C-alpha cells in the first residue's frame, strides 16, 4: 500500500519559499537544506511533508495540482498568510458560499485555504 510522503513544489528562490512555507505551516526542515532542495515536515515528524525543489519552471494557470490547507479560522489564517507574502487570487467562477479562499505563495504557486469551522465544511 502506498502513502503520500511528500508533495513537491518547484521554486525559483529556495530560501524565500522555505521561509514562507515554514511560517505558513509551522514546518521545519527534516535535514539541513541543500542548495536546491529541502524537505519540510511537521515538528513531530508526522503527516505529509512539503518538499521545495529549486528547478526553473513556469507557473501554470490554472495549476494542475495545488495544496488545500485546512483551518477553523479561515479569515485569521488568510490575513496571516497575506502578511507572510501570499496574495489573494480572485476567480470569477468561485461560488459566493465557497468554503475556500484561493491564494498564491510569493512565487505564484496557488493553494486554497479551506474553512473547516462551518457546517458541511471540509
């Protein structure tokens, strides 16, 4: 049986992206970062990791894959992430009652902050 150990995000500036995702998720490097690669994990070492791979690539819109971090304080987390350098992404097809807010990290990689506090959320 397989399990997802890590999700890899291509980045241009490894240090900037590492700082963003560490602050966003509270993750820490599993090992000392290399010049072009790092695995970030939860402090307890449990769950899926995020790996950052410094490889030249182009951001695809819409992305073929994106992260969905969950929270019970969506508005607070969105504001915190904006303060860390994320941006909010507007999408004309987003329903008014959507339980997600579309965002992008400092390099434009998209993710959706999912509200798990409301009825039927998550």
